[in-house]
C-alpha cells in the first residue's frame, strides 16, 4: 500500500488556518492542555513537525487531525500499562544448537536459556519507553513537556518556553541519521542514562543522571531542584513490574 507522507510545510495554509484546524480536532480527542503549548511551539518553527502518513486524504486539516491523534494515542497507552506480545519471528534452531554444543548443555537447558533471552529482550524493548515515562512524571513541575507520540521530530522533551529540546536514549549508542540531522544548528540536547566505566578490565555501569538534572534545572526558575537518580528510577520500574506482570514476555 502506497504511503502519502506529508509534513505541515507541504501545505500552503496560514497559521490561522492551522490554528482553526487544531481547535477543531483538539476537543474531539480530549487531549491534555500540554498539547496546546507543544502545538504553539512547533507552529513557530514548522520544521519541527514530523512527517505523517495521510493515506488518501491529503489536506492540512487531515494532517493536524493525525498529529493530534498521535499524541492522544500515546496518552492512552502509557508504557507502564503495556502488555507484551510474543515476538513476531521464530527463533533460529541453528543458534540454539550452536549454544548446546559449544557449552555442553542439554536441549531442555538451551530451551530455558532461550526463554530467558526472550524475557530480557522483551524488557529491553519496553525500557526506553519506561525511561521517558519516568522522566515525564518528574520534570513537568519544572516546566518540561513530554513530546509523546513523536509529535515533534526527533525530540522527546522540550521546555515549555520552547527554548530547549531534549532527546533521550537509554544507552550511549549511535543515533540514526534523522535524529542526527535535526540537531545540526539547533538547541536540541542529547542525554543518555547508561554509560560504561572500566576498572581492572571489568565493565561497570556509569549513570548520567546528574547531567540530566543540570539540563532540567537550567530552565528551572523554582527554588526546588530536579534530582532524578538511578535509585529512584529502579523504584519506578520495580513498581511498574509489580503492578503489571504482563509488561514482559518470554515467548
């Protein structure tokens, strides 16, 4: 099926027309008032709007509706409420046999280890989203908004004044080209939670929460300071897992 991906700059409508379309659909989807702020921020720099597949109906109104729906869908499907699905592809029997022979374990042990592997991969797949949810729960009071639903291109959070954008990653790995391109000549900051330090040739986790606190507090006029930490994050994910056992799956 052919896609018709468009962004807001593909349309010749005026800001007032975009605003009218936004008001028309905003109440239909019953989104939080944070989206009003995010819309106004993006409208000032339309390159921030992402590309959206509009299907057969190509219009600026359709674009605005789909943009709002992306945010609404994200609000209605929080990561902490996620129900894991079995993986969509089959496991490779040759990989399992390779592990069996190389390690000398039995077929039943290899099956158990494969299930454990699936379980850890399931947890890793959802953790990036949980990280964003944890941050969002703690930074709103300091004037930062969660751009959930990918409504601002390559951005996960932004300050309510639109001055600073933030891209969040769980680990320090290579970003994709679209994420890299949008940061050229912009004020988009990049933060990752988990780095690695070595002591005596052994790898240890190196957490980067202090640098995130500095970013958040730089736009914070309150006397109270943001103080996110690994301990608090672990408390959050532990609570999520205790309340939602189906958040991970071993199949």
